[in-house]
C-alpha cells in the first residue's frame, strides 16, 4: 500500500464493509456519489456544507475509477484511503469505528460468505422488545410470544411464525392487513411461510424496504435483518400523523416569512425538531439542532416535558434537573416522562450517549401522545390537500425500492430528480450519472442545478425510456406540478411492473391486452365464472375476479366462507377487497394497491394488481 494513503487493517476493512452496507440499503453492490452527504448527515458529523461538497466533487471524482457515478466497495476502500486531511479522516473513521452498544454476530472474527460482518445494536433490541410488549400486550394472537424478554434473543425468534410481524404492520398502518388472512392456529411450515410473505409484502406496501429479506431469514431470526425491518415498521407508525393534513395544529410551527407550502415540505424529522424548539422557546430554553449531542444532558427534555404535560393533571418535577451526573439526570427525566406514559424507546444511557434513532422515536412518541399545540386562526384547514391514495401508493412504492433520500412528500421531494434517476436505474434505463448534479447544492446556482437535473430526467423519459411525456418539461417537475409529475411517476411504476412480467416470460413483450388475456384464460381453465373485459370493468368492484384468480393460481388460499358473492353492499365489496389484497400478498404477490382501488375500479392500480398476480402465476409455473 502506498505510503501516502491511510493504512487499513483487516478489522477496519470489515468495518468499512459494514459502513458500506449501511449506505447500500438495497444491497445493489454500489452507492451513488451523492450518498456520501447522507452518510455524514446520518452520522451527525460536524462538517459544513461546503466541506461535504469538496469531498463529493474532489475525492469521489478520484475514487470513481470507471466514471459511472457509482461507487462499488473497492472504490469505497480507495476513497477511505485517500481521506488524507486530518479533520475528514478523523471524523470519517469515527463514523465507521463507532461500535459502542454493538454486538457482532458470531464474534468479532466472524465474517459472512460475502465478507460482511453483521452486527446489531443491543439498545435497539431492548427498545423494540419493550415497545412491542406494550403495544401488543392485549392481542390474543400474540399471547404465545409475549412478553418478550429484552435481555435475550426472544425478539429475534418472535418473528418466526409471522404473526407478530403482521400485527406490527397493522399497528403502524391500520387495516393494511385483513386479519382474516393471517394463519393463527395449527401452524405448519407452509402456513408460517404464508404469514411471513403476507407481512413482508404488506410492509413493502407501506413503504418499507424489504429487498433481500426472505421468509427463511425471519424464520432464522437474523438479528440485523429483524432490527432493520422492525425499525422501518415502527418508524412508519410513529410518523404517520406528523403531517399538516392530518394535524392542523402543526400550523403553529410556522416561522416568520414562511408560507404554509414551506411548512408542508418539511420531513417528519424536521417537523419534530421544530416542534421541540417551539416548546423550548416558550420555556425560554436554548433550541436544539439534533436528537443526539444536543439532548445528552436531558435538560432540553425536562423543559419539553413540562411544556407538554397537562398542567392541571401532571406535575413535572425538576428536582433532578441540577443533578451533576448525566446518567442520573437522564433517569430522573425519564421518571417524569413515565408520568405521561411515555417512557419508551430510550434508557438513561441512550440519552447520555445521544443515540439519534432511539431519541427520535422517543420524541415522536411524545408528540403523538401530547402535541400541546393550539389551532392557529387565519388558515383554512379545509384548503389543505392531504395525500391521495394514488400519491401514497406511488410514494410507498418508491421507498420500498430503497431510494435515497426517503420520499416523505411526493412532489417536493422529487424537485431535484435524484429519486427519479434512481427509479430509471431500477427499470433499466441507463443514467449518465456524470451529467447529474448532486447535493449538497450551493445557495447560489443550486436552483438551476436542480432544473438541469429535471430537464435531463424528462429527456431520458422521452428518449431512452420512450415514455409518453407530451407537454412535460423539467420546470414542471421542479415546480412539483401534480398532474405532470404523476404522469411520469405512473409510467415508471408501470414499466417496473411490466419488466417483472417480461423477465418471467423470457423477454416476451407484455401489455394490457396480454395481461387481460392471461387473466381470462386462467379463470376459464380453473372453471371460474368471472372474467374481465378491461381494467375498468365494473365487475372488478366486487373483487370476485381477483379472488377467483387467486384461487386458480393457488388453490385453497382463499377461504370461501370469507367471501360474499351475492347481493353485495358497499360494505361487502370493501370486505372482499381487503381480503383479496391480503390473500394476494400472502401467496407472494407484491401488491401496492389499496382496497379502495378495487372497489372504485381505478384502472391504473387495478392493472398492477392483475399484473402482480400474473407474475405470481407465471413464477409458479417456472
């Protein structure tokens, strides 16, 4: 190794591989150059924006040997070696060597066949086990599993039959799974696999990334996969109502000079930070800028608890506020949080160590229980448009593919086209990453850089992707034009779905007519009386063609007693739709559509349902 580079030991190489895998969340074997900024951000490293830009522009330019805008592991190692400046190498190495509270699976020398040493956080294991114990303690189907012992590996083994995981998905997003579809008794290896398929496909439908997680992984209780999946599910539930369309009181967090549109673009994490600072300002206490180092002394938490606690019901005692020992002070603070029923996710040590993930969960739970915000006059809440089902489906589909950054708001989070480029990658439309402008964007010129990206995204759509994008330009994407953005996103999702079918058909061209023909032939061969003329066929509102198709593909998957066939009311149609989608996911179809899409016969989403079932049917034949 050259003398002018950092010497990397075998142990550090293992840690670099672990750090790389954390960034490479979809296990594609590479990261994009702009993701370095995300690594620094998530690691809470004190690097100013201009410094990160220098690293992205200079160091990555040297590390990306084949100039494809993507970094594989070997290039990543080269990057680490070339971090010569003391401030960068020190902070970078601090990130990859931060191993407090980390348990290596199989010991410190245990390396997987891929050369990866998997590890997990003991703190997360304890936090998640305690959260599940509280949340599902009264669920009759989980009695054989609960309470989990946070001090052993019962959390990891608890997911083996899939029941608890299904319940956690529904806890985060109510009615995602029709519980009639869950196998709860006389479990066999086959019915357990069905439960896990149902849980994983449903988790994907609410935006969780489940790439490379299979039923066998959960049966084996692989800790790093279990914790990663549970965190995504728990986070989805904690963040579900942290948006203005669901909580108008959040308007109180508007700052001087801001518009409602500005506030609506903030991520749940940003809204939570602003919410904490809103209460700290009222308490005349300094604001915080993160949920790690700024909360380590617990003092901000003391003030937050006093501000949000119902004044006439709960007294927040500041007796421990001046305790000189940080750990003891944190314990005093959590005793006060316990008065609110909110002593979840963090231990005193998690506060003092500044665990950002668990502290974020702690604060989100406080917000959900005691927002303590008052409605603001002067705004027409009815004018605030909430997310439509179609928009939510598209957003969840993107996030399930592991796009980075995470998409919280469909329009405002696509204005620099970075997510769109990643979706082009997923549908095999080549992206010249050297043409793409990456964050962080400078204050001067950043706006134009984003528009350049959007122009290139439209160019790719009209050219290599051969999409129908008449009248759409980059400015429309950058401005978040709803109709035109949806037109592009729908074609991306459609192509993704059809690619799966084409692969199963060994490259055969697949279109709507192909799918409809296959559906009707499969129904006829199974002696079913149902059929569809198009994806707008009103018969689909009963979900009977879907249920019959599932039965044709996987006999006995559908329980006839759960299906209403005659004289259907609107309620009956909805029950059929919920059951149909859950059973489809149970047999392995990764469906993103909602029950409403079937009942209301929304052709775009209906098409994806039948396409996914066709994929499942073709896969079984193979």
